[in-house]
C-alpha cells in the first residue's frame, strides 16, 4: 500500500512538468494505464474485460471523472491544494454512506465534517487568482468523485464478493481516453521526453500502483489502508516543491494538515471514511 501511495504521489510533479493540456495528459495516461492493467490481468489468466454490471459502470464513471478533474485541478492550482482537496472525500462519505446503508449519523461523523469543511475553507484564503479558484473548485469536485468511487466500489464488493474491481478501473481509464480524445488529439504531438513521462504516468503511476494497491488490500484492514494512503497527500506536494520549487500557502498547509489529521482520527477511532481504501488519481 505504501508503494502504491508513493507512485500515486508522483503525479503532481509530472503533470506540472508536462507542457501539455490537462485533457491531453488525461487521455494518454489513462490509455496507457488501461492497456497496462489489462495486459497484467491477461498474463495472470484473468478476464480484463468481463461484462460490467450497473454498479461497475457507475464505479467506472466516478473513477473517470476523478482522473480528469484531478489532472485539471493540478494544472490550475498548486499540487498541494489539488491533492489535499481530493482527500476531502471522507466529508462526502459521512453523509453518502449512511444514506445508502441506512445507518444513523453519529456525533463523531458530524465533528469530522465540521473540521474538514473548516480546513477546506483555508485553501481559499491568501493567493487566489481566477485560475487558482477554478483549480480549487475542481479539487473539491475530485474529492466528491473519489467519495462516489469508494462508495460504489464498496457496494459492488458487497453485492458481488467474488467480482474483481479491476473491471471498473480498466473501464474508467478507457472512458477517460474516449471522452478526452476528441479534444486531446488535435495538436497532440509530444516530444520523446514527454512520451516517456506519459508512459511512466500510465504504466507506473496508475497501472502498477493499482496492482500494488490491490495486493495490499488483501492483507490490510480498510482503516490501515486509509491511513497509509494519506502518505500520497504528504509526498505529492513535497516532490513538486523539490522539482519545481512550488510552495503552497501557509493557509493551504494548515488546511491539509487538518484534513489528514481528521482522516487519521476518524479512521483509527472506529468509523472507516473510505471502506475500500483510497484509489487515487
């Protein structure tokens, strides 16, 4: 799980480095990722393209939106803002999960929401041009999509325990490639180094990372997976700072620490904000 989080965390730096549009990056990265995961599944004797049911399609749609929104957010705002706002997903799950599973809200649920909402507000304090504002809002939306993805993934595993969630991951990446292709392909002529970065993002940052994530989930509780997954949010802005010198505002750092701290407290305290662990963009 830590290896998966390490690979996921490299997305911010490489998305920032690439002088390509957000949709061009999303298109190429997801196309390569879908081919990578499908190839590994086939080599293992599995079925990479079984017929999806309604839950798998819903899961794939949420995952596709998550991937596109995160790349766009990273292009428009700081890497720290994009990843920390994506990790706000437990806020939405606090309300979505009880509504779906019919369990009552608890006081700790509401406290987690209040603290995380206050933390999210800190991202909109300080340096906030038009581009950064849009990027922050896209980061908030990516957190909502991560919550929907986690919830549909849990429902899929509950109703079909033997089903492999890899179907939704592959289908989601294919959807990204198909949806982005009409806008990404015109003028898409990456240089050889840029092709290398896109291949890395598809093969390792999404493809191999997902395989590490899937293997880790077989041996970890959901709580440990959630807390370990927050390593991604810590490392992502660090790599961008080392590579590009991008500094998040003190307000954003404070908000990010509040969100990560709340996730850890909420997970270790009992309730699991993301029952199937984080599945990052």
